């Protein structure tokens, strides 16, 4: 089966509607939400989105809360690193 779209990809279903800039933004979101991600528990590329913010590993059946379109958001990574840093500081003091 040949490639049907050259540039628009998954947003070809919208045709010429909504403007090119909005279609590019939607394309980025839809590609990221439909792709598979690496599971932090089993290490396989098997994490898929089940609904908004809920991600499930198809291999080990673990469910993780994440972003709406990606498994981890930028603010989530920041919070995780800050919590780890504060835990290390608390352990050093104790």
C-alpha cells in the first residue's frame, strides 16, 4: 500500500479546513498521543494512551498518570527532579 499523504500525515482527514498552522499543531499532538512509549517498570516500548492522562503498559499491565498527549510533561519532570533533590537533602541532614 502506497503512501497517501506527502506532508500532512495524520491530519489529512481534515482536508483544507481549519488552516495550515492549526493542522500542524494538531498533527504534533495526535502523533505524540498515538505513539508508544518506553515503560519505566519493564523497559519495553509498550506504553499506550488509554484516555486523557492515563497511560497503560501493554506488557506488564501497569497504569501510569501522565500528560494528556505525552507520557511525561516538562513540569512533571521538573517536579520529579525537585522531589528527588529534596529527599537527598533530607537524608543527608538526618
